[in-house]
């Protein structure tokens, strides 16, 4: 269990009319990440840019899987450039269940609308990817390799009481982390990254509170993989970073 909450108390005078981050974040909302994408290695075959932006797009979807975030907003929430977003969108065009159409806005801008075919909310078909991860700024702190790896660790995660008589659906829903003891080569293969890169991604995920290395258990390297990082940045600080990086 996560015993304490680490909160980044970084404040500043920054106030700008373009604010990508807010203090009010719903910690309950999530989208249904399709496990089949990882099991069938569609995820592994995607460009890193596509893996970086896919969760940011999905986090905007309504209950029907429709959304239309701008490319700059996707870039900011993913921690990348708008050029990377365009590269990522090209890769996502071949992803099963991902649809995008172009349209011209009322102000004469090229926009895209996205439709995601989310899986049913059934055990074994999906895992909840919390929008908090995106909206709190934590996703943007990761490298593309770490962004590729985190969903894979969620895919192979298991709850300690899931397969015994202690299973309790209320506790399962409220759990803060799962355990992962997958082999390194399996993780790298399903994430689509080299093992040498995977170790760097693991360190970054741990540094940013996405996972915790808990050593060897029953002969296997084991981690806790958190459903939500136990960290929150001040929106004012994040928006100041946006201002500096994107020249607003």
C-alpha cells in the first residue's frame, strides 16, 4: 500500500489564458485499455510516437469513444512535440479499433475527430487506465520507451488475492497497485523496445512513481505497478512549463 502522498508544491505567479492543466482532476475516471492490443502485439508494432499519444487521446473520449483534442494539447499531455503527434497519428491509422477523420473548424483550422472502439468492461478484456495519469502531468514526464512499457506491465499485472478465497470485489476496485513478475524478454517483446532500453524505462517508471521494485519473490524479479502515481504537480507549475516549452 502507498502510505504517503508525495505532492510537488511548486508555485509561481504564472497565469496565462492558455491553461492546459487545472487543479480540479477527477481521480475516478478511466478509459478501458484493450488487453488484446498487447496480447496480440499490435502495441509492440506501433511506433513509439503512437504509444506516447494513444493514452492522451483516449483520455478525452466520451462514453461512446468519441473525442477531438487538438494536436498541441495531445503533444503537451504526452510530453512531446506536435511533429511527434503527427508521426504518431500516422502509426495509429493502422491500429485496430482506432478511427480518425479530418474536418475544418469554424475558424478555418484543420482538426481531427477520433473514435476508439473500447472493449467491454469485463475481466480479462481490459484494464482501467486512469485519466489522472494524463491530466496530472505524470505521463508527460516519461520517455516514449517508458510510455510503451507501462501499459504492458499493467497487462501482466495481478492482484495478490485475485485467485484465492480472499477475493473481494470492493477491495479489488479500490486497490492501488498490482504485482508484476513477468520475464524481462516478455516485457521488452510486448512493449516493442530493446532490453537495454527497457532497463532505462524501468528506472524512469520507478523514479516517477509508476512502479516500485520489490526485489526477488519466489525466484522472480517482481514489481508493484501502480494504477495511479502517488504524485501531483501544481497546475500553475505545469502551465508555466507549457508556456516555456511551447512559446505561449
